[in-house]
């Protein structure tokens, strides 16, 4: 098996499908079995980090993105920046709202999180419709950073998230 297919097999084996969570009709991709397996966790963090060139910051999206983005930042020798749900960050923020299937959501980042032209890798667990990743990319740019790439563990291809990210370099370790 090549490195890539080993990682794909690992992710496939360690991500658990939970039907009808958090609401009927959603097949939730539960990454906790992967996180709970030390060698598997190390392997996916290394694989996520390998998708990026040199970056200054790694931005993680609350909440599961934090768990992956922080060790990826350490691996790359980069800073970590939390992208949080509205009202959670203590200092001055920039906010970006986006549409969900029902209603809308708002993400925020500290206004001083990035230096001018900082190269930023965005990390999350799952790319679904792409709204979360697209809003995060907009936030990074509005805060003065440059989006180097977006990297996720798992991409749900049928939801066509990439179509919202067409101007960006998007990597997924596994596409289903
Ligand atoms: P989206 O904005 O539709 O691309 O949704 C992506 C965000 O929602 C990510 O932060 C994921 O953690 C979460 N998410 C969306 N769909 C799923 C799913 N089926 N299983 C697990 N997490 C999901």
C-alpha cells in the first residue's frame, strides 16, 4: 500500500458512521475512535501537515477542527489560531455569517490573529456543503491573512463543498 492508501484505509476504519445524529437524515462522521487510537492520531496529524507547504499559522474551526489543527500547527512549527462560534473569543473580533440548510451561523476570529500576508492553513475534520470552510477562508482574508490551503480529514463529495471553494487549494485525506 502506498502512504496515501494506508492513511485512507486508516481513516475509513477509524471513523464511525452514526445515523440520524444530530438530527434525522444526517449520517454523522464520528472521529472519536480515530482520536482515541494513538498511532492513528499521529499518522493523520502527519498526513494533514504534509498537505501544506510552509505556513505561518494554522486556523482550526471549532470544535473538532481544534483537535486536529493544534497538533498540525506544532508539526509545522506554525502558530495556531482558533476560529470560533459567535461570542466565544474575548478580544476584538471579525465575524462572518453563512447560510445553513435551516437558518444561519456566524464564525469569528480575533482581528489581530494574523500578520499582514501571513500564509494560513485552514484545518477541519469534515468538508460537507463547504459553507463553514468558505466562511473561514473569508475571515482569514478579511483579517489580513492569505489562505495557503484548506485541509480536511474527510470530504463528503455528494454535498459538493468544493464548488464553494473553487478559488482555493483544497485537500482531503479521504473522499467518500
Ligand atoms: P459544511 O459547512 O456543511 O461543510 O459543514 C462542515 C462542518 O460541519 C464541519 O465543521 C464538520 O465538523 C461539520 N459536519 C458537517 N456534516 C458533518 C457530518 N456528516 N459528520 C460530521 N461532521 C459534520
